């Protein structure tokens, strides 16, 4: 499975202003992304546009 996370800072730029600002904030997106990743139940997962902090603090613990 390959998934483009769209890093927390990148999501807040004007480039993505077509989406409501509150939906682009990381706390809102993080929970929904993790829920979706778990639903895929993939044996191997590749995450794109993940910052080191996001991976260490959010993805690694949640997807152990």
C-alpha cells in the first residue's frame, strides 16, 4: 500500500485552500489518516510526504 499523507505544514498552504482550513489541520487529519491506513490492513505500507517528527510521534506508535 502506498499513501500520500501530505505533511502537516504542506496541507496548510494556499495551494490546498480548496479544502476547509479546519480539515487541513494535523490533529483533524491524523486520526482520519490512521483510521484509513488501519482499514487497508496492508502487509507493507509506504508513506509519502511524512516528516520525521510526524513519523516518530504519530505513525510509528499508532501502527506498531
